[in-house]
């Protein structure tokens, strides 16, 4: 996985057809997505249950690019090796999932995956201060985790701005997860985000039989975000 700050669209398969993950992953990649975002929920850390490492391993052969696994589970550490062995490129754990996030991040890198750190909307950005040298990605949740299709929480935009300043030149992705649409993507892209997770906004109106709709949705989000990021960069350069 090489690093750059260009806008990357990561559809969340939480909004895909659960009976057809392989074909859905192939369809979104063929339609131009950058990463595939995989939401793991345990019914304990969040009030919803999805699937575990066996499902990740089953869909892995259907994904050519980056498999981005978002763990909304607690405890986390006992499951890291299983998710790494399932073929996850990025494993993201929540700062709020336990008392020892530092150890969790060490374990993720130790298992050979890129380490992601996710923050719930109520968690202050200063909480990442002593963790920045241990992470490859920070995920700013712009909804409360657990469900797709929720409304974007506007207050998180300034959190992204602060995070971007804290990161400086470090090769750390800023990922946004929740309520990303053509209307909200420009706000976070201008604030410095580069990986945009989108579930409902990518899958709406399409299917594996009508995959071109996925492509239209992906291109619309990417165009809106890239324009905002470019405008913000030229404003900063003046
Ligand atoms: C929420 C998940 C998200 C979710 C995003 O708990 O982590 O990845 O699927 O869905 P949308 O884009 O519909 O808000
Ligand atoms: Zn997610």
C-alpha cells in the first residue's frame, strides 16, 4: 500500500447485498472505488451485529485493492490476528473500545496490517496526541457507529481540521466515516480528509445488475471532494 493524500472513495459494504458480497465487491471496484470498507459490529460495542473474520476471509479473493476493516468490537485484541490472517490491509480499532488502545495499535502493526484508530463523535481529537506515531490512519466518525444511513454530524469538521494540523508531514490517512454524500464530502475534503467511506451514498439506486449506478455515485462524490480539496489547497497557498 503506497501513501498519498489524493481523495480515495471507500464504499462500505454495510449497504451492499449481504447475500452477494463477492459480486458486490467486484462491482464497486470495477466501477472505480479505491478501497473496500468492511464494517465489523459485535452487538456490544455498538448496538448492531454484522460478521466476523470468516466473512472477511471469504470476501478477500473478490477484492483486488485495499480491504479496510473497521472493527466496532470490544474487546479487540483477541481478534486482531484472525482479522490480519483474513487478509485485511488496514485494521481500525476504536479508541473507546478498551483501556489499552496503545497495546492494540502495537498488536495490529505486529500482525502485519496498517493500524487505524477510530474516534467516536464525542471523543476529543487531543486523545490521539500520544498515538500519532503508531498509526497509519485516523478515522473520524461523523455518525455514531452502528448503522448506515445516518445524518452527518457537522461538528466533526473542525475536528478534522485540528487533526490535519496535528498530523503535519506524517504519512497518516484521515478517513471520514458516516453520512458522507456529495453535499458533505466537500466539507471534510477541504478540512484535510483523504479517505471517504460512503455506504448508502454509493449503493443507492444500484445493484450488481445495475452497477453503473455505483460508478455514477462514486464519481460524483469524488468530483465534489476533489474540487473542494483543490480549492482549499490553493487558498492556503495564497
Ligand atoms: C457506521 C459504519 C459506516 C457506515 C457508513 O457505523 O462504520 O461505515 O456504513 O454508512 P453511511 O455512508 O450510509 O453513513
Ligand atoms: Zn465503518
